């Protein structure tokens, strides 16, 4: 029987269709290889292009006359408007006022959200106690609280600080908790094996390992804080970058609006770079 089966095997194999021929895969360009560092020169070129292409498009569109200068001022007009506001001193006052509000509102949110997020990421009891209500509140838009905050806190600075706090504290708490939960369990087990107590594990293992991710969470939510501060300054403000935008809108001074937006972008980029450098310095062990 084995002989008969062996005699039929060549005939069966002959009936099989031929295997598809695969061509040799072409080598990928290093720039397009997944998660592979690119040459420094390529990184510099891409960075310059990311700024130069939108700027060149702006210059070309404003110079073509297809869009009225009332709606899209030229970069030169925006630069002149910014220089005029800087020379008069109002830009410095507005930047100082808005920055102070961000530092107070978002700083308070960080002081509350980081310890709370560490507790939620470390202890399941804290997660069960706080995550449901925070998960619910984070979906409520901060701008919807403006009427209530005006009724509760008035039209002064407290209501503006509260908008910043409400808009950032819940997201930063949950992001911090997620970072803390990513601490490898073997690190905690080894710490207990070596005789560390619960407080020592929290201070010397959990927090240091989570610190780079916590800084990243703060960096991401700092952008949200600058968005909310402009919204907060739309209500009964006498100074601030948001106030300056509303005032320019009333007189169709779009060049001033663009100038203020550029200033906000530069400040935000500076904060982002500073937090990236801080993360690289305090979290050199992080990948």
C-alpha cells in the first residue's frame, strides 16, 4: 500500500499549480523606513519645508489679489501691525496678562491633576473612586461653564482662571494615570523583593519612571490651556491676547488678528520646545 501511494505522489504533485514567483523587495529609502532615524540633513530640510511651504503659499495668495487684503493680509502687513503693537507697548501688556492667566489656571490644574493621576494609576481603589466621575466631566465643554462661572465667580479674573482649570485638569489627570499604569510590574515586584516599602516604591520607582510621560502630558495639555485662555478672554476683558483679537475684529483689523495669532504660535512653540528639553534632561533613561 505504501508502494502504491509512493507511486502516485509524483502525479499528484504534478497537478499542483506552480508557486507564485516573488520579486526581491526593493530597499526602502531611509526617510520612509518605519521607526528608523533619518539623517540630520534630511530632518533639517523637512523642518524648513514645513515652515517655508505654508509661508510661500501665504505670500503667493496674498500677492495674487484673489483674496481681499481685508480677509487675508500679506505677511508684510501682519509684521507691520505686530511691530506697531509692540512699539506702543500694548502687545507686551497683553502677552504678560495672558501668560499670567495661563500660569495660574493651568498651573493649578497641574498641581491637582498630577498627584491625583499618580494615585489613580498606582492604586486600583483610587481608580475606581475617581475615574468614573472624571471620565464623565471631561466630555463637558469648558466653554459651556462660562455662564455658570460668571454667575458664581463674577466677571473678574477668578472666572477666567476657572475656565482654564476646568478645560485642562480632567484630561491631564487621565493622561497622567495612563502613564503611571504603564510602569512595568516586574520593577515593582523586584523593589518589594529587595525590601522596599510601599512609599519607597512610589517615590523611587513609580514616580521617576513616569516622570517623562507626565511631562509629555503637561506639554500636550499646555496647548489646550492656550486655546481656553483665548476663549476666557473673550468675556469682559480689558487686556490679553484674546481681548486684542476681539477688539481688532470689531474694526476689521485682520492684520492685527494675524499678528496676535503669530505671537500665540511662537509662545506655544517656545513652551513646547522647553518642555521637550526638560523631558530629555530629567528622563534620559526613557526611550
